[in-house]
C-alpha cells in the first residue's frame, strides 16, 4: 500500500484518540487499533516508514506506531 495512504489513515486514527484526556491512553488506543484492524504487512510498512523519518506522521500516530508489538 502507498506509504502516504498509511500515514493519512494512521493520522486519522490518532485524531480520534487525541480526544482522550490521558495521553498514554490515547497512544494505547492508536496502537491497539492498528494491532486489531490493520494487516501485519501494513503495520510493518508503517513502522519502516517511521524508522526512515516518518514524514507527515503526527505525534500521537508516531507514538502509537512505536508501541506496536509485532512491527
């Protein structure tokens, strides 16, 4: 999948969880969503994108991707 599409989707998920008053709970929400609903290949691709600089990923999305267990 196109990396920019993955970034946009991850940022959309992070926007939803940004309303969480506890930042750690928001990060966990992003990571849990990615683990439950994204194909492992998508998670690995997004993790590799982040490790290459992660341009365009918001702070909450970055933190959620960093917390992924299998990426």
